[in-house]
């Protein structure tokens, strides 16, 4: 037999209604009690997920668990209308740079991204960032939409890196890299295996942005001087994917 269900709120002692008892809650629906109960249950759920993750990977000795978002989208052919919208946007920003004064950088989409995390520099190794982003599969890329965050500042940087590049070749380079299949509704460059743009052609924010989960994970790894961690990719309350990360070993033997 299981443990008897609570009949009184564990915080205020009032009688629980039938609905609370049916759900197995031990707290009532009063504001302060509900807030405490939800927070406690959320903490317990996270602790249980972390413990399960560590149990899956006994080789991870740091005890660090990173919690990242999860992209659960499906891929589909990139629609012609989205391709056309992007190409029109691309021509407009290239011509703004090559044909006259610089236009203002796009702020609407980047503002939404910054609400999810930030661009604060982190000292995580490239290997940790790559492992984390590969497990997530591009949750933040969903906001790239039909512009891929590209703006005039991106084009200025690209041209500064390759001053001899001509307008038509620059346009064709970006067009050629559009994938045949993308995650539905996501960035036009969000392909089945990740971003199809090399980092040198991506928007600045795509090279700088780290979600809050990655910031926390990298901070924990740095603070503990750890070389491994368990990473969970989570959608809502569900662990969608999980993996163990181990930093590459450096050979310090004499040569």
C-alpha cells in the first residue's frame, strides 16, 4: 500500500479540497501556499532529473549537470516564399552597405534573443559550447526567421574580412549556402545538422549569444575547475536528450 494522501495543507493546515487530493498535492490553492508548493515540487523535479542524469553517466566525476533548452522541431523543404523574402532582405542590406550610408542594425529579433539569455562573454571551452549546442539542436535559432539576424553590420564585417569581394559574388555565396531542408519555421539557415553558414558569415549575435543554461553550465565548470559534466536538453518538464561531456585531454608528456 502507498503512503496515505495528505488531508491538510502542509503550509497552513487547512483542509485540502478533493481536487488537490486527487492530484496528490499536499498544499492548498491559497496564493502563498500554492507558490511554496509549486516551487518545492519544481525543485524536487529538477533534483530528480539531475540525479537520474548523473546515474546514467557514472564516469562523470564533477557532479555538474547542465540544463539547456531543447529544439524539438521537424525539418521540411525551405519554402520558395521564405527563400524569396530572405534574398530580398539580403539584397537590401548589401546594397545599403555598398551603395550608401549604413542602415540601422535590426533590433527586433536580437532583442527577443537577449530576453532569453545574453551576450555576456563566457570562458567556456569551444568544445563545451559545441557539445551543448549540438544537444540542444538550435532552440535559439528559431528566432532567426527569414533574416537569419543578418544586418548591415554583418555585411560590413564580411567585406572588411574580404575587401575584394564583389556584390554579386557576396549575394551568391549566401544564396548558395541556404539548405534544401530547414527546421520548419526556424532560421532559413537552420539545417538538419545545424547552421549551414560558416561562422565568418553569420550575424554577430549568432557568434556571441549564449543562452542562460549555457552560461550557468560554463560558470559551474569554470568555478569547479571541472573537465566533465552531464548535459540535459529539456522541453518544459521533459528531458528530451542527454549526454556526457568530457574535455579533450591534453598530452603534456615530453616530446
